[in-house]
């Protein structure tokens, strides 16, 4: 019985090492999203950090700040959604061989 426990512990340690490796690699991968027909473009990495925002000068209107805020929010939300999907997909590769299904958004 303890041999099975030892094997299980080794498998868990290997999975943990693999997940840490994937998380490190994900920090180098990015997802991009835009809104307003490309007027606002946002880039988020796999560590779920906002790494870049590009705003076309034509949407910078002091008389309509709300529109710019909406465009930025839409692009940011979509970029984070894409990044979270990328992370979930990568993590599921590690856990699928073990029959473990992690809930979305866990990583």
C-alpha cells in the first residue's frame, strides 16, 4: 500500500513541476484583442498581466471620454478572456493524462 502512495506522490510532484514549467512559458505567450474596428488594441500575457495598450489618436476625443473608456474596457475584457482560455487549455494538457478536470479559471 505504501508503494502505491509513493508512486502517487511522485506523480503529483512531476505534475506540479510540469505545471510550474507551463506557467513560466505562459508568461511569455500573449493574446491580443481589439475593439472599435482596431482603434483600441490590448495585449495580455499568459500570466494574466496587461502588457500593452495601443489607442488610435482618432478615438481620443475630450468631448466623448466615455466612448474611449468603453472601447478600452471591451478590448481588455476580451484579451483577458482569450488569455484565460489559453491558460486553461495548456493546463488541461498536464491534467488530462491523470483524469483530473480543473474548473475554468483556476489558473
